């Protein structure tokens, strides 16, 4: 069947990610949009003065919520009450209370809410996940994630520059979700430092986060937006018992040559990846096993939306659903709690305390 989709919020995320993604999906038809500052001649579909009017006149199957996070709760509610499934940008909600109310309403009306955790659907991350447990990698022991992001007036425009919880709220949700994805389980605890230096009232431009998993395994995250150096959108290293996987998100065409100090042998390397790549290392030897297209974010969002529609066709629960994303939201909020209290936070699932106990605990119900 063809699914009709209406869109609330026609900003950068919609133009550069969602519309290119939807254009890749023949089963999806955009029937309307709503944004108070959008020009009516800027989009190939009708625009409406309000979301209720758009929902009433277009009768969509799905509503995309691509607006600032303060509006997600109300717009998701409107969509669900109109009988729509909801595709929501991250961060999902501002609080666990809003998340719980949205999940409860979705169950009451029999509709699904999916959050755009498209990093799980990027080729390099899916390919890395598939190598975990393979003979050339072994079991996953440690994950390290690193971002250096060069901040400009353009990157801080809109709600991002006005929110003191800027970095963890905007990007931290992606990396925390990837940690859950790679380890295939929920973390036992989280600890975070978010030093602000000379700007105590400013945004959290530096996030240092550590997650503890079962088996004495750890994930370490550094999101550095204080840096005035080179831009590295997201570099990940996964250390296994036998091999090491490195993924890098961001296009490149680089060549290098030299002599390796350990072996005194010459080398030549051509690193080509339009949107990113994944490599398997054992010592200095490596093989590239996945690359991203130039339009990596639109491509990954399209794959998630395809999986969403396929689940609807089969009557199944879609991936990246609201109940699953609530756990990522709880982790993000617990990171801020940890940073403010200067102590680790133990995570608790369905009333069961995670294996380690600290003075503060964070509830994450919903685990099956």
C-alpha cells in the first residue's frame, strides 16, 4: 500500500535528511507540511496553517515531527489522537514523564511511535555490529567514541544554541543509543563529567561519559565542542578479543605514504569514503568492509523508514520504537544527573536494580 505522510517542521532536518529519505521510498507520499516560517512555494506539497488543520484535511497514515524538542510531546499527541503513526526526530522528549505519557497514548490508540535513531541504520555501524562475535573479531570488550565538532554561528542557530543541555541532548542520544546497539544490552551504570571552564552558565560543549556493561566491559564517549581544531564528526573504535574495528563518519578522499617505524617497510594508503567507512584491524593490517554514500543521513533515515513501514505491513513492532528509545532518553538524562551530582548513576530496569549500586538510581522501565 501507499502510506500518506504529513510533516510538522520544515527546517534543516526536513530539507537535508527527511525529504531526501522519503524520495527514496515509492510506498511513501508526502501529502502536506506545516511550519509557521516556511514559504508556500518552497515545497512540492501543500502547506497548512496549523497541524490540526493539516491532519484533518490530509488524513495521513503517518506524521513526521521534525520540530524543536519542546514541541515533540504536543505534536506527537495530536498525531496519535488523529489516528497517525508518528516518526519523531530526536531527542524524543524533554522528560521521562512526557515519554511515558506518549507511550501510554500510543498503546491506547493502537499506533506506533518511532524515533529517528538512524545511526543504527548506517551501513558502517550495521556492518560493525554484524562482525561482533565473528572469528576475526571475537567478543566485544571495549567501545570508544570520539567527536570533535567545530562550533559556528550556523551550528548553534535555533533551539540548539539556546539550550544549556546542548551537546548531550542533541548528539549524545545518538552515541548512547549506539552503545546499547553494539553491546546488545543495557548498561549497569553511567558516569559523566561536563566541565564548562570559563562559561559556567553556558552549554555543555564537552561531554565525557563512561558506561559500565556486564562482564566488566566499558564504553567511553568524548564529545568535544570546545575544540577549535579539525572537525571529526564521529570516530568509533570497537576492541574485540581478536580484532579491532574502526568506523569513521564523514567523507574523505585522502592519500598517504611513508615508512612504518616498527617494520621499516614503506606503505601507501588511499582512504576513499564519500560518507564514512568501517575497517577491521589486526595490528597495522586492515581491510575496509563498509562505506557510506555521500548522503549518509538521508540514506540511513530512508532505511529506518523502510523498516518502519515493513513492520506496519506485517503488524509487528517497528525498530527504534518509543519504548526502546525511552531507555536511551533515560541514559541521556542520567548523564546530566551524574555530571551535576559528580557521582555515577546506577540504572534500574523494571524495578530491578542493575548489578552495581550507587547512591542515585535512574528508572528505565520497559525492558522485556
